């Protein structure tokens, strides 16, 4: 079993590698890609790295062993596909990246692309806009 220090160290190492390689969250191309088998194995490990232009908005605990069952807290591969399909159906452009890795599960970060509206705003307008969007 991994202790918390090992998990945190692995996350930092993944972040350094992801930043060096300029990794981006995985964004499913279309519905068929999700149904075909979007699994944890296809999603980049970002660790603590947050790519420029992306904001972490949620996280899901997912099975990484292949032996998880539907009645456990971690999403199975089919439950992950259903969750990704639901986000796709909402027309929410989401990207996905692994943010923590444990021995049998991973924490999958759900990212949203940051809109780059109002590049001509002054500082006060930008702060007001930021407060509105959270």
C-alpha cells in the first residue's frame, strides 16, 4: 500500500513531467470516442500541474485496477464513460486529467477551458468579471 507521502511525491513528479511535456487534459473528440472506450488508461497524468488555460472544476474517484464493482465508491470504466457522456450531453467542454494515483484508484480531475473574454478589460473590470464567474 502507498502512504500519503508516496502519493504526494508521485503527484509532484507527475506534475513536473506533465509541465515539461506541456500535457493538456484529454478532451473526447465526440460521443463515439467516449462510447468506444474512454478509460483512465487514455487520460494523461497531470499530478499537481494545472495547464495554462484550464481550470479544475471537479474530481472523480475512479477504479484503476479493472476489478472494481458498480457498488464501490470508485467509478468503474463503464460508470466513468457514463459520467463523461453526461458532461458531453450537457455541451460542457471538459477535459480530464489524472491528479492523484493510488494503488487501486486514481483521482480524475475534470477541467474546463478558461474563456479568454475581454482581453481589453482594465484591472477593475477583470476582477469584477472574475468574481461573477467564481
